[in-house]
């Protein structure tokens, strides 16, 4: 007689943890190596070493499907934990000041992203949902914004994959290029943090880019980036209304935004509250900051190890050209507005 195995919630969680262990362990190992290399070359930084070592490992064919669950844990929850830990080094006064001062730059870069997408989309012959996904991913917060927007658009799976591959390509480029440009332009830590927070795509890449430039830029960049992430909700609502006016099926736009909204922001706010109340001593706050920096290296290792060169090749030149154009517009507009507003 056949026996049916019933998985209890506890056993299911155990199996999930076990499936994630190999990939997570590899990401931690790469993060440790990257941290060691960063001590030898501090101007490069652990995040850059981590994403390069991870990507090289993936391109050499050393990753397997069995590693993917753990790599997803490294590149998402581990990164989110790092962002929350950075909150213990901030105060509500600092967050409010940074958020308000960044609004002109955020608004200008968002407008630049959508106008750039319209211009370069026509130039390179990329339109429809793919153009929208790439522009939203570049303007707001990368893959999370693409997922939220797809909840409204119901785009083809191929278009979503191409958009994510395009955003990933320029995430890696930002981590490598932005710190070099920032130092070449002699930007201060706060100015670079504001620039990275408005001109780099995913949260992971923003944190890695700012950390590579200098620790003083990281907290500033995180606050700016999280303020930018809030644009997910109005953008998805506007897209939903446009679909409704075109007599297309459009339901659950708020649910789409909510499902992809980074709710760890609430934990970040709670951490800022703990810091504002002075509940942590300087030594504890410093230790948490060091742990956050290491977790960023682990997260970037996970992202590098997840590199899918085949997906980037399948996307082709035109989506990549569109992504490059929009990214350049956002970076340029952001830097110009920062200069004009004396940040």
C-alpha cells in the first residue's frame, strides 16, 4: 500500500532551509574572500570584488541549479537585513533631512527616465511593454519595479526576462563605474550618496556602489533610494488607469504594487527609531554597521553568482541600447540637478 508523506510546516521550512544552504554557503565564502581582498585594495571595496568574483564563477560554469535557492536568499533577504542594520546608525532627523533635500533630484530623474525611454525607444525600435518595463526598472528600483509593473501590464514573459536582464547588466556596470566617476569628479560622500541613490537601479547596487565609494555615502544613498522606491505605487496606479481607458483588463494594481513593495522598509524605520531613542551604544551601532557591510558583500556575491549570460544574449542589442540610453539620461539629469541645487 502506498504511503503518503505529509509535510508539516516545520518540516517544509527545514527542507527549504536545507535547499538554500549550498548556495548561501557559497555566497558567504565569496563574500569572505572579497572582504579579504578589500583589505589589500580598500579603494576597490568588498562589494566590487564580490560581484566580480561571483560573476566570473558563474561565467566559468561553476554554478548549478541546486545553488539557486541559496543565491536568491543571499541576493534578497540578506541584502534587506543589511539595509535594516544600516538603520541603526541613522536618526529620524537625518532621514527626514535627506529625504526632503533629495525630492527635486528624484522628481527630475524620474521625468528624465520616462522621457529618455520615449526618445531612445523610438530611436532603437523598442516599444510597448518592454520599453515601459525597462524605463520603470531604471527610474524606480529595478527588478522590484518591473515585477510590480508587470502585475498591471500582464506583459509577455519574454519581455519581463529581457527587462530584468537589461537592468541586471547596468546594475553591475554601476557598481564598477560609479565609484570611479565619483572620485574623478571629486564628489563628497553626501553628494555621491545622493547621486547613487537616484541614478542606480536596484537597492543592492545602490548600497554596493555607495559602499565602494566610501562608508559615509552608504547611509545617505539608502535613504534616498528608499524614498525613490515609494514611486512604485503611483506609477502602477497611473499605468492601471491608462489600461482601463484603453478598455483593457486591468485589476489589482494596488495589489501588484503591494506584492512587490519592499516591506523591509518598515523594519528599517524601526531600526532608525531605536537609534533615535539612543537605545544602542556606539560600540553596538559600530558592530552592526560592520556586519551590514559584510552582508552587502554576501548579497553582491549572490547576485554575481546568479549571472545568466544566456539571458543577456537573448535580450539582444536593442533592449540593452535602450537601457543604456535611459540610464545615461537618469545619471546625467541627476548629477546636473545636484549641481544646480548645490548638493
